[in-house]
């Protein structure tokens, strides 16, 4: 696949690295010479120091033969104009733009919804953008998903399925500590599958002899209802989240609050914050204006204007008695510190929004239960859109070393009619779930699972092998 990336910030570089690792043809454009020099040192791809919103420059970059254009500059307007320009001359190219102005995002979504019938068939997308990505929306959705799953760990869930992957630490007193995976069936009757193991910062796909040592992290596939039992098995527990504190009344914090408030629709309009939530919610921010707006928007919440690092303020408002703290300000370093601090005061669990997987690892070492890496969430969303209709979702884990992919077995796949044990490649990939065409629910894949065209799969693969592995199932865009 040929991809042109306009904008070489952290997200652009991370996306380029993943695409290059999958052996795609990538060109990165940025008008800052110092940045492009850095990219050239970091990524084995074509790098051009030019303005990306110029058609001649784009054509020099190979846009005429590209499969996708991804615009990630710091300017929403440049991203949108670049997509519109390319759409006018090369309408068949997939165009993805990151925007940070919420008005652009929400107004575009509203226009598409109100004119849904007009955007079918061959009608061009608004602004020539096939997919518009807003970082705050992506972050809020990831955080709410973690809350809905008990905020016990980083969660990967799948649409219309009771199955999920939970990242769970093995504690010193766990009955699993010191045992191998092949002994797992003798230790519990829970129907589960260990997808990956993190030991001393290194992640690998497990095999029977893999030892589950105290201090390691397990990626465990199971039904949602079994998570509490698995946590207990690993030496942890799942608690009820009846009292939730959100630190940050900015866009991400209010998006989280609006989702927790279960928006009520009346004649197609969202009346956010008017329905009393099932949990007690407190929203904390030092900005009096943001706090005032939040108090008007969420009448059932306890909106506090104060400093989340001030112990006397926190104790006065009984915040240490809360079940969960969500730190979702735009200061990601502060989020980590405050989340760990609140847990030290007595808050039972915490979620922190951080910049990247590297910071997520630091947050975990500080004692934060769940860390949502914003840049990884954005890259996952972009990659999911780029895979084509047969690939529904992609979730990168552990600094992008591995990917969890939801995809479909295509009619041209070489695996059709074969058993999983006959095509297995230990250490390269694992097929985790299989939902046969017409079936309603996924099943955990086993050695005797036979693949058929139309099957929906969930698999985990080494990122460098993902393009080749997807090719086995007929899912690679050439």
C-alpha cells in the first residue's frame, strides 16, 4: 500500500513507523527542515521538506499512485484543505484528517447525519475527507470504555461480543505465580486464553512453557462476566464504581461526563447531562469558567473549582473516599502524578490520560491502574480506517510491538478449509476469536477451528508481521 503522510509530528512519525514495519510504501511531507531531518534518521521512508497543501508537491510525493492520504499537521485548516485539494483531482484516494477544533468535527458529523441519504453512492464526502479524527473524542471514548469495564486494566473489547482482552498484573500472592501456561487448566475452570505476556518490559506471544511470574502482566481473553474471577486469580479484585471523580472540566472531561450521564434523546436531539447518572460524579478543575459551564451542563454532578493536588481541599470534599479518579486534563504529565497521588490518599482506582505508550508504562509503575495513551489511540483509529472494509479495528499494544486486529476471512484467502493448527506460526501470531458467518457470538479459537470465507476473526500479531499475516486471510491492500 502507498501512503502519503502530511505532517511529521509525533503521531505522523509513529504512524509512518508502523506502516514501514508492515512493508508499505510511505512518503512523509513536512515544511520544517529540522523535523524532516529527524524523520529521515528515524524512519526508512521517503521524506520531503515541502508544503503538503501544494498539489505539485503532493504529485512529486506520488499522490497520483497513493492508496491513502493522512493529514496530521498542527493546522486543522491545512489538513482539511489538503484533503479537499486531493479529492478534487484524485477522488479514489482514501483521505483521513486529524482536526482539533471541536466545532469542525461536530458540525461535520451533524451535517452528515442530517443529510445521510445524500452521502450514499458516489456522493463526495464533506471537505473531501473520508474520515475525520478528533483526538479528544477518541480519548474520551477509550476512557469511558475502560470505566464501563470496571477500570481494572487496559481493555480491548469487540462490538456485539461479551469477550474482551484485559491487561492484568500477576501479584506476589497469586495462585498463578510460578506456574506455566500449560498448567493453567489445572488451576482454574475459567474459560480464558492468555494472549500475550509482559515480563521486565518485554512483550511476547506465549506458549505452553511460558511461566507466569509475580510482577508480569498478562493479556487475558475472557468473557466480561469472568473478569472479576480472573482478577482474583491474579491477586487483584474488581470493585464497584459508585463514586467517580473526573479531574479536568475541559473538552475531554466533559465528553467523559456526558457519556457517563447516559444522554437522553428527544426528537433526535441530545440533552446531555439532564439525566441523573447511576454513579455519584464529581468534576474538579482550577478554572472557574470551566467549572461554571460544567455545573450548568451537569446539574446532578458535584462540580468543584479547586486544585486536585491540594490535600486539604480533597479531604474537605471527601475525594479520597471515591472509587475511581479519572485524570483527563490536557497536561498529561500532571494526569499521571495526580492519579498516583489520589490513590495514595485512598481513592481505590485511577485512570490517567497520557501522551504515549512510554508514558503509560511510567504511569503503571507509579501505581495508576489504567493509562490511556492518546497518540496510540489516534494511530489505532487511523490504522483501522486504512485497512479497508474487511478490517474493522486495530489496537496497538506495548509501544506498538503487537497489534490486535479484527478482520474478515476473504474469499481469496489461502486458509479457507484449513484448521488453525495447520497454519499456526508460534511467536508470530495467534488467532484468538472466530465468529462464523451468520453466527451471533465469537468463540475462542482452538487448534481444530476450521476457517471459512466470511468468518470474522480477532487475532494478535507481531506488528512487523501484521501485513503478511493479514495477507493469509486475504486482507492486504496492494
